[in-house]
C-alpha cells in the first residue's frame, strides 16, 4: 500500500519534449511508471520514445488516455498555466517539479486546484515515489526500496540522503513525498501525515523539515492530536543566519519566527523521535517500531 | 529582494499614495541643493538594507541647507551593520499627530496576502506583535477579489475614529494592495502611516520586498537591485548561477541541493566546526559550476578546508569529480579539500579522482568529521 500514487496511476508529463521533461520521462518509464501521454502545446501528434503519444493539451490527453496524474516540467513562467490546465482537465494529482514559480501566481493557483478537488504537490519539489510501483518526479528510483516507512520532506537531495540510510539498512518505504521548498505549496506536512496515518501499508513516518514558516509546528500539533503511528523528525538549518533565504525560497527565518529551535521544541512537545543528523534515522525508526 | 526606501516610495507615489516630497542623493552637495529647494527643516535618511538606521546615526534633521550638507557628509561616511551608506533620502520634516502601522505580507499558513494594521506605529511591528498582540488587526484578503471597499474601511477604523481619516487610510490600503500584487511583493509596509495636525493621512516611510521569483519576468524591478549593498562574493555567485551565502566559519562547503546544504552546515557544527558558507550548486551536472564554486570559496581567507558533499541523483557524481579536477588544474587551491560523493556514477567518480591522486569518502558523517579536524589543524 501507499499514498497518492501506486501501480495503477496513469501519468501524463507536461513538458515532455523539453530537456528536463524528456530526461525524467525516460527515467520514469524505465522505473515502470505508467506514462500514458505527454503534453507539449504545438507538438501534438508526435510520439515520445516510440510509445508515448504527445498531445497539444491536457484535456485531450485525459480524454484519450484516462490519465489521472500529471507531472509538470515546464519553465517557471509557464508553470501556473500548466497547473490550471491540469486541474481544469480533471487531473486528480498534479505534481509540479518546476522551481522559481512566483508567489503571486501560487496564491491564485492553490485555491483554484483545491476548488476542483485536485491535489497539487509542489512546486519546486522532487515529486514522489512508491517504491516498486510508480515514480512521479525526479527521486532516484535506485536508492529506494519497497517497505512500510512513509517519508515526507521539504527537500530533494537531503531526502535522498535519508532514504539511502533507510534502504541500506533494510528499511523499505511505502511512499516518499517531496512537498517542495517554496513558501506556498499545494500539499503540506499535515496532508501527508493524515494520508500516512490512514494508509494500512505505512507503520511509521519520517518527516524532514527545515527553517522557515510554521508548517512543521502545525504538523507536530497534528501528530499529537491524530497520529498513532511513530513519527521521526529532522529540521535542517540549525546554523542558518536570520533573514537569509537558504536556497529554497521558503527556507528563511523571518524576524524571530521559523527557527530550527522553535520547530524542534514543537517536535519534542509532540513526542516525535528527533534526528540530530541524517544517519540517526535508522536507529530511531528501528527503536520506535520495536516499541 | 529588498528595495531601498526611496525605491519603495517611488512605487507608492506612482500608485497615488500621499507621501511627503523627497529626493535621493549620493553627495553632500546634492543634499544641500535638495534642502534648498525643499526649504525649511529636512530629514536626511541613510539608504541601506538594514534595520536600526536611527540608532546608528543614519537618520538626522537639519534646519538649513548648509547644515544638511554637513549632516549628509557624516551620514555618507557611515557603515551601518557593516553596510556602507552610499545614498541618502532628503525629505521635508512632517508635523505628526499620530503614527500607525500598515503592512501586507504573504501569509504562509492561510496562503493569502494578509494585512496587518496597528495604531501603535513608528516602532518595530515584531515588538508590537510580541508585547501587545491585541494592538494588531489582521485581515486575510481573497486574491480573486482583492481588498473589498468595506474591508478597507473596517481596517482603517481600527486606526482612526475620525471617518474622514479612516476613508483616506482605506484608500491608501487599497492602493498599497495594488502595489503589493502588481509588483510581486512578499512584504509591503508603511511605518509609520501618520496623521498631520491638519488631518491629512500620509505615508512617511516605506519598505517593500520583491519575490526573487518575480524578477525574471519583471526586468524593471530587477534593475532596482543594488549590488553595492551586497556581499561581493554573493553577487559573483548569483552571476554564476549558484545559491551562496557567506558565513563567518572556516569550513567551506560545496553541496548539491539546498536542504542537504543546510544539513551539511549543521553537521559541521555538530562535529565542532563552523561553516564558512552556504552553497548549493543545484541539480545540473555542469563542471563549470564546480569551478566557479571553488573560485568563490577560496577567495575567503577564513576558509581553512573545503568540503564537497554531493549526493548523486540527477547530478552525476562523475561530472562533479571532473569539475573538481578541472578547477584544481585551472588555479591553485591552497587549502585541503575533503570530498564526499555517493550515488549516480560514483565508481567512475572515485576513479577520476584517484587518477589525479585525490581520494573521496562515501559517508557524509566521516567526511564532515574529517574536514572539521583538518580545518582545526590549520587554524
């Protein structure tokens, strides 16, 4: 079992003929993801890798292929438009990998997607993977292994670092979700924790947060109130200076809020297992699952 | 990207928000001329990207053009929190009856623009929020409709009992909302919003931050960036497509991915060291980025050792290895380099490095521990 995606997910790639889109579409096909269509306006009628039909628009792709999931690799200037189009076409899960989407776009995109009953993951995220079943995004498949630990993170390579520790120690994952490093994102830690709590295939959850905002604090409160499964947490950016954007647009301590100390204190109060460094994930997950 | 006060004022003025006259100058002679033109008492304000200007002596009054020139001379010679004062704003002083605060931010929790207004203006709003939160009124705006007229009036009435003033303030808020959304701001504040003894409502100081992601499609705003107000190494890094922040430690860090870069800095600290920088070389596997990264880091004389921490997913570790070899051939790196590589093409990467007599580790903890020791041994 898993959350958000599984082997039945029918995926379209928006921006499949672009450099990034084509590269990652190939990787996803190789992993076994059901890529049923690609979309690039003006390139309709082409075939990608000799087997994936390309359409001019998402609505047409959905009508012809029954796609329910979309992954977006278009440039930042076109990303909001691509998300609107996917939601309008009835896509249930929209994963936006694109980095650099203006906040002013996202304040309108997020309610639009929500009102249509769709879920947006990202933007500026690595996507998600249900090991052995489906990969939607850019998380390297070879470091993951199917299993029963859920993982949710605001980061990309830091996620890989943690997943790698789990896999090398024989701890497989149900689903790994990268929710993105921007200040406004479609799916929060709380959304993922709720889904993992409900997923019979997940026994424990690893949550990788970072400085900036209050999403981790709200997640901690949610864990305390509604999550019965063990949760292990990490916060990146303990040494980050205030007021500076640490790569991710969302990773910034504003005034005195969004610090690592504040988030770790919330984790502690909610009884999470706290990783002080990525390598500690293994011991903590093992200990919590034995309880 | 933060705008200077004079730049923020120009945006407010263009939107029709009433504010006192004012001009920007970079020499004492210019200041004198502006003061003469304005007549009467003027205020001279340092234009630097930092708080606490007043306390540092960066905001002063002058009663004559000659005094204005003297005051400007002193302010233009200041460094405030390490930043050189290159420009000053000269404005006539305003008689003030009351001072309020009006701010707009993007609230991450409600995912909307949120107004914050308070009758306790003129001071740091964080202080008000911490000490007297009841003095702040908040309103989340639905971005599809903007600030509705009655919402603006309701907000303004929390500031002013006089309805004429409330109406003026409501109009200012509506225009501020237009400036905020029209320029892709993440923060726009008027502090203080004042009333004058004769009942007018004026914006006396303005602060605007623009979303960096907005700048690609808004070259007019991108041009407002003041690179002289930034750390030179950070300007160089941005031009090379790197995300870099200079810190004060002695362990240089080159990492792929922002989250991993932060976690690497944290681990340096965990093992008793101090990071010299945050640096994310990004996802692309381009040797040139590695060369640029090394160039920028080695310019910092505090750096005693450099750590590479690369998790190859999309980034191919053999490309990074080639970049390291290329960089160390291109110029002499005088500090030891500790390399951690794992993931895509790692065997090839290790072979490339061994070919030039370099070694690499595959474990992050081992590499960080080692680089901290090496840096300590050379300090």
